[in-house]
C-alpha cells in the first residue's frame, strides 16, 4: 500500500564557496545608485544666511524641498534594483539541466 518515495540523486560536486555575491552589473548599479543618493543630498543643502538674524527663504526652494528628495528616492530604487537584479541563465545552461 505504501509506495517508497523516490529520492533525487545527490550531486557529488562540492558547493561553490568563495567568490563574490553579486555580479559586475550588480556592483555597477550599486555604485550608480549611491552616486545618485549623494547627488540628492548635495542638492538638499540650502543656501545659508550670513546673518543669523535674517531669514532667507531660499532654504524652501523647489530644489531643496522637492527635487532633491525625489532624486534620493530614485537612488534608493536603483540600489534596490541592483540588489534584486539577476542575470538570466544562458540558453546553453538551460539545456544542461
């Protein structure tokens, strides 16, 4: 009544150790994402006032309140894509499986 379970053959190859976690494309995208984030934070820096008693409305400009945070968010999205990016297997490897 009870059928024995079929077991998959165990590969005798040693698991691959060492090496890098990501590929070259992933690291390139990570560097680009970090660069975009740094650019966004640089754009967030508002123009300071020389006199502390005088209020400068330039700190609330479009660049510092809207554009720069959007650029930082785009940088984080690029980094997320860089982490998740996985190159598809080549057709030669697909046939071997």
